[in-house]
């Protein structure tokens, strides 16, 4: 049963106040990794028909953040309103691994940016024309920073820094979408993100991760052998959307030629995501962005957002079965750790200084096992009292050690297939030889 609108704003107030009082610590770049990126999680409260605001009274921007939050959430239309999150759908670009993906506004930090939050503010302004420094916008705090790596390796790509903002406007802000970056924007109710009925899966082609230099035939062989990889996802139901009609491919052209059968077959074999080019496919939140949102949503009642998250697996039945067997105890242990209690952020009482130095924590396995390509989320390198590998945020706890087991499962699967294939070949040869005799 979905949580009612009334009351969700109250819980959102508590979460935002706590995020402001207890910010997650700064995470430095690992060795040989200089890139940093920031994203903006932008929240608003949309008025309902029965409780419409009677005036456009502006909050006093000179007040401390906690006082502004108290004043904002004390308004009747806010208390009965519908809290929502702003997402973007990235424009389709050749060679872009994130083409067409649902994401949060953001991007790479530039040398001229003062800090990570400044990068999030600049990117939101450039991509969607949203001024996060305006008087009607509150900079609340941050979510756990994490090191994003290559999907299957331990090579750090960048540090991802999510920041939370709240707009206090009762109307929809006018957005200016950058055509080369953003295809559309979507306001999604928190109730929809929390709803179990909207949980689904996304299918991703992983053949290019195993055959980067093998070409068409090797990728086709791996696709036929291992199938697709399946990831947890949330089907998004927007309350309001804005399309960038000047974005390439947003409006079909009359002169567009239909692909031939050969072109369709090649596109299927070489695609990086199932149906990524279909403009009519549902909006799906998955991968790295879902990891960031899951940590935020898990702070809201009924606190089951992460428990509804499903482990990545494969579509081939015997590979799926082997993965389930080899990861059963690990998944059971990680879920138990997740239910033990809240994840502390080890921040000093002044709300700014980390209680202990933030350094990479050594462990018995590689900490960077998942990456931005959709294979879960990156690793949080902050201090923690609960773990030995730095994964103190919710999805990080669930994924701890999972991809190591998954690689072992793949090796077992390949050995199993070779054994079955060899046995089948020997049996066929014996039958054929008997008939020839």
C-alpha cells in the first residue's frame, strides 16, 4: 500500500533537517583519479487541488536553513502537498554510454568551480536552466559521495557527489533545456518512487564488457552464451514533463529511412542497452542514479526502498541458477547487516568536520567492483563503524562482495557449459560412429 500524501511531507522535513545537521563527509580522490562530478537532487512540493496556496509569500532567505525548512513545511498547502523529485532524460548521442538514460542534473567538475556543490549548481543551470542559488531555493546538504569505477574492474573513474536542494515555489519553474544534453525533464512523486508496484527490471547488454576488441562475432557469441544482464529498476510515472523538441531525434522526420533487416540485426547485436533507442519505451530509473535515490528513499517511511532493490543477475537460466547458489549466503548476510540499524555518517557535532580522517579503507577484496555503466553503484570511501570496506551507505551494504561472487559464478558457468558441450559432442560422436559401423 502506497503511503498517503498527507504525512509524507512531514517525514521529508525530518529527512532534510537531518541531512543538513549531519552532512556526509568529503571523500578525496583515490590515487591516479583526478575527476570529480556532482549531481543535484532537486525536490519540490506540488500543491493539491483541495489545499491550494492562497498567496505567493516568499520565505525569508536570510534565515538559517533549519528555520527556513520549518517555515516552509509549516504551510498547510505544503503539509498536504505532493513531494516530487526532478529527473532528466539524457539526449541521444552516438558513443555516449549514458545516452537516453534517466539521471539527475549534473556533470563533471570544472577547474573554475569553487567546490563540488558549485559544480552541481553550474550544471543544473547549464543543462536545464534551473537557478539553485535563487532565494526560493534551499541548499539542504549532501548524500554519500562515492568512487565510481569501471564496471568490472578496479579502475576509479571519478568521485560522484550528490547534493540535495529544495525549491519553495508553489508553481512549476520554467526550465530551459540544453538540446545536446537533455531530451526531457520529469517531475516524479516520491510516492511513485516508494511504490512496490512500480518496481521492475532493466536488461543490459554486457557483451562489450567482455569482448571490447573482439568485434561483432565475439560479442554475438557472448550474447548468445550469457544473454542479458538484469538490473533492478523503477518505472517512473511523471506528474509533469517537459520535452526539448529541438533535441536530435525528439520528433521523427518524414524522410527517415527505415532500417533494413540486416541493420536491425546488427543494432541488436551491438547495442549497449535493451531498447535504448526506442522513444516510446517507459522511463526507467536504474543503475548509478537508482543507487543514489535508493539511499535517499530509504530514509523515508516505510524504510523499505532498499529492501525492494533486487540483486543484478542474468537472463540465461543455468547462469542465473549458479549465481543464486553462489551468492545466497552473502546476500543473506548483507541483508541482515542492512536491517541492523541506521548507517552512521561519523560527522562531528559541528556538522562540518569529519569525526575521523576520510581515507580509503583496506579490505580483503577490491572495493571498486561496480561502476557507472549500470552495474550497481560506486564505492563510498568514507569512515564507518559497521564495515571494513567503506560501504556504509544502504546499496553499498547490499552489494558488498557481490560482484566478486558474480565473477566466480561466471567462471563456474563457463566450465559447466564446456563440460556439457564436451559431453554432448562425445555422445554425438559415439552415436554417429555406431551408425557408420
